[in-house]
C-alpha cells in the first residue's frame, strides 16, 4: 500500500479502494488507466465522485489533481457524465 500512497492524491482510503479492485502498485494503476480504475471502484462504491477520477488521473501523471490540463479535466468530466 505504501507504494500507492506515495503517489500524489492517493491517501489511505483511495489506496484501499484500489486494492479492493486488485490494483496494488503504481504500475498497475498506470496500466489500468484512470477511467478503467474508476469504473472498477464505482462497481464496489457507487458513490465514487468525479474528484476520485481526477485524483486517479493526477496520480498517473504524478501531479496533484488541480494541475491536470484543462483538456484532460474536460475529457474526464465527459466520461463521468457518460456513466450516469
């Protein structure tokens, strides 16, 4: 778990959610991608919000979610809306 929590935006709670969907390392998160990881988490936690999606993408890019490019944020926002 310490490997996951070393990433930006990944605290203990999100690390546990990732582990619950068999994502144990930063490499697995990167290989899975933020959208697929979010979809998997949402299956076990239907209340997962867009902030979690932004956090996952930021972790993959090794930056805080507030530093995501506007185009990336918009793409993630469209994806999140498509799930509703």
